[in-house]
């Protein structure tokens, strides 16, 4: 008897898809290649000597709809961050503190009103657009009408750089806004491909607010909740079961595993990247190979470092996103240097301390000792920089990045490590090797507009493939990317019909 559904990959989207399918009464087998579930949404005891469970890759949640949490009954706590960001500028800085609008306006200076206008606009877009992410695709015209002006022109039609230069005067503020267009995306502000626009859009609409919240227990708590949901509805999840091929041309599709099994199934749901799916189908005609562009550093500290700006405490600096050397010009220069094959001389990056918002990821001893985690996400570090000499380039990227961070600190970051070993660095190639994301691309490929660009796709779900019984349920689907569960739910909706998901 064929199984109703095989899900290839137990990333958080594969688990979401499996949970919906099983909840609708389908027999579901999840085949995960590695020895653990979660993909890039995992918590790990990164430094075995210490009782600290770090979010190994993804760390903040914005795109996971409340609808998915409610429908699957996920037990999950997301904590709002009062401080959205801090950006050192010269001897001072810009603190965006949602609890202190007066200070925020003072720090934003001449850009205070423009900031309010811009985020007022993106807030309205979030409220209108986010609910459509779990509906059949609308046409571009429909979404244009939904967003209205100036949002459509400023966010979707004109290169982001034009919008930022017209709206904001300060280089630092332009840079802070631009970073949301560059996370996991190797793009220029003025790129005619509008890649930065697409990336920004996904970063400002999450959960209908654009907030980036802290998952209590770390990102592993999201995966754990999804795994529980899938298994409680009867999905069978097998780890260490890499899929090597899919025969999709038979009435019942056959999925081949590395240990020689042939699993017959009615439908296949691919949590793997589209280029990987093409390879499994023997159809290497997908999009060009994706390329990730980030450096990830996980640190465990004995104490948070002080920043040079004496008007903010380390707690204020690091409880939101701390933007380091992410000025508008600095971002453009770093992109140009990386595009010409060099590690940026002053790598732009952002830091964030999870344990300030959620101490549950640390053992009691570490909490009592005042230890903290720190996550660093470096921009403009494309995989191509690491290919010739992966170890040497990783060392150089880390050296340059630590120097970049130290430039805004009152004390060297490395002096705050719990011990010299409590620092882990991951290039895009490391992410590719450990999670299977091609090129280390954190979204499995460039983000796509969250509407149908081709009229023939209106009413579809953005998860369909050339095969009627094969669906993409991972980040590489239209409206995929990030920790969201959206493509997982949308693939189940495409296969079963929306009504089957409501039960
Ligand atoms: C460093 C980093 C930081 C990030 N930060 C954030 C963040 O803060 N917030 C956020 O929202 N997003 C973030 N992201 C992006 C986010 O993590 C991903 O977009 C998301 O986790 C993708 O989920 P997925 O389930 O679609 O795919 P994945 O997590 O890639 O899971 C795919 C699964 O498929 C498995 N697999 C691959 N090939 C096979 C095969 N042949 N057979 C069987 N199984 C296979 C893999 O082992 C993996 O478990 C970050 C990503 C990275 C790398």
C-alpha cells in the first residue's frame, strides 16, 4: 500500500506540512537526511562544556502566522522586544526603543518624522498583506490595490535605494532601514533586480506587525512544538534517511532512499530547496544555483561588552538588533568589495543577545554567573569568497568581522568570551554542509514577490511543480523563506484543498 504522503526533509516547514496532512487524516512519512529534525530552526548545545542551548542558525521569529500556531495547537511563547535596534554612530548612536518614543525621536534627529512615516506605511502594508500569505495567490494588480500608494511604488516598483534616499537624510538611518533588504540576500540598494525590495518586504510584514520576536527556549522550541504536532496526529518521522531520487512519472510516485528503500506514495512534499528537488527528480533545469551571503557567529560570553557610546547600557545595546558598521555607504562598499572577490574590509554585521529576553536557554550556573549568549549575523559574505580556501577565508572573515565589532565596543569582544573556545563561526559553505541549503542560501534561493507575477498563477499556492503530485513545502516556494511554516501550510492546502485544513 502506498503511503498518502512522503515529506522530504524535517525542517520546520516539512514538519508543518506533515502536521497539517496528518491532521487531515493522511498517512504521512517524513524522511529527514540528517540525524536530527529542524533544519536551520534548531537549538544546540553548541559548546558542550556549558549548559547553554543556542539557536544554531535562525534566532528570531516574525513570519510564523498566529493562524498556524492556533490551527496546530502549538505551545509556543514569543516575547516582544521593547528595543528594536541600536546603531552606534560616531561617539553616540541611535536607540530605537518602542517604550521611549521621545528618546527614539531625539536619536533619529532630522529623520524622526520620515522614520515614523516609513514604518507607518510598512505597518499598514503588514496588516493588509500578511493574511494573504496563507491564501491562494492574488494577482499583482490586486496586491497593488491592496497596498495602495505610496507603498506600491516605494516598496515594490522603485529600487529600494531610491526610496531610502528620497525619504531619509542620514546615512546611518538609511543603512538601518536597508539592512532588512539585505539579510541573507546579496543585493545592492539600487539593484534593478529589486532583490533588496523583496527581502525588505518579507522583513516588515511578519505576523501583521513586522515585529521580530524572541522564541522562548530558542528556535528549537518552534521545531519541538511542530514535531509534537506532526507526531500527535500520526505522522511518522524518520531521521538519517536521505532521499536520493524521486520517480514522479509513475501513477504512484516512488521515493528512493540512500539505504536502498523504494517508498511508494501518492504525493511528495519537498522541504528541500528547488535546485535539490530538481536533482532528485533528475531534472537539472531549475534556476541558477543559489548563493548565501552571510557569516554566522555564535558566542557565549562571561559578560556583555560595553559599547563606546556611554549613553546606552550593554543591555540596551544588545537586547534589540545592534547594527555594526551598517551605514548606507558602508553597506554599498562592502557589497562592492565582496562582488569583486574580497572579504569586506569593515564587514557590516548585526548582534543580538537572546539570553537578555529569555534566560531559559542557560543553565542556572551560567545565569548566576552573569553569562550571556550573543548571535552575530554578518552581511555581504557570499559563498564565492570561501570556495578556494574555505578554512583560510573563514578565519579571515572572522578576523575582519571581530575587528569591525571591536570598532564600536569599549573593550574587545574576545575578552568577554566565557573561554577562548566559546565562539563558533559558520560560512555559507558550512551552512550548506550542515543544513543542506544550497550555497548556504538561508531562503533556499532568492525571495519571490508574495503575489502571482504570472496571471496563470493566480489562485494557485506558489508550491506547485511540473508534477501534479509533487509540491514544494520549503523556503524555496513563493512566500517561503524564514521561519514561518507558511510554505508547509500552503503545500498542504494545495494538495488537499483549504477546507481539509480547517478541521
Ligand atoms: C544563519 C541563519 C540565520 C537565520 N536567521 C533567521 C531568523 O532569525 N529568523 C528567520 O525567520 N529565519 C532565519 N533564517 C532563515 C530560516 O532559518 C530558513 O529560511 C528556514 O529555517 C527554512 O526552513 P525550511 O524548513 O524550509 O528548510 P530547512 O531548514 O533548510 O530544512 C530542510 C531540511 O531538509 C533536509 N534535507 C535536505 N536534503 C535532504 C534529502 N536529500 N533527503 C532528506 N532530507 C533532506 C535537511 O537536512 C533539513 O533538515 C536563518 C537562516 C540561517 C542559515
